[in-house]
């Protein structure tokens, strides 16, 4: 395991820690705030380190993608249960992630990689910013979440068009 993989793996370790937000612990918000910030930094750092060390790989990209989805979806579900994020927002993002994962699996079966787009990266970064805004009690945090939601939908169509090209090329 090289550094980039280890950094991605940290997000997997942080995933169950989001459940602490549902506890009665008096310091839970500060703990989750630090966890979200560190998870967001690892999301940026793992790819940067992999490129710097020239150790990028398809497996590493899948590892990063999976770690991102586990952490983000866990946080969304926890914040929804805590009544901080509307259920419908979480489900739109959840369904998008499932569909995109399915499209990426299908295309990889055909030896075609649909790489993460910049829209998807912005979506995730803005969602992390929305989580942070929520945790520091910024009143308008849902506006940030809604921007991420809009990018979620737009990036879905971007992935779908790339997926469509792969499927049409098969015929």
C-alpha cells in the first residue's frame, strides 16, 4: 500500500465515525467537524499524492471513488436522520451515486474507463463545504447543499452521455 492508497483508506476508517453525530456526546459537533474537514482534505490529497508519486492506477481510482461514496453517503444519511438535511436531497444524491457506479462498472466490463469529471469533483467539494457550514451553524448552509445537489444532477447527465457513447460504440 502506498501513501495515496493509505490516504484514501483513512476516509473508509472515518465513515463509521459519522454515527457519533447521532449520539448525546456534548463535543460531537466539533468532532464531526474535524472528521469532515480531514475527510475532505484526504479526498484532495490522495489524488495529488498519487500523481506526485506517479502511482496512479485504475484500482486506485476505484479505491478513491469508493472511499468518497462511503464517507459522503454515510454523512448524508446521518445528517438526514438528525433532521439537518432533507431526506429527498439525500435520496437524489444516493440514487445518482448508485446509477453512476453501475454505469462505471458496465463500461469497465467493456474495458472503458469513465473518469471522474470536474463537475463531480466540484459537487463533492461543495457538498463538503455544505457539511462544514452546517456544522459551524451557518444559517444558509442548505444553499450550499442545493448548489451541490444541482451539480449532482448535472454531473449525472455528463456521466450518462459518456456512458451512452460507450453503449452506442458497442453496436
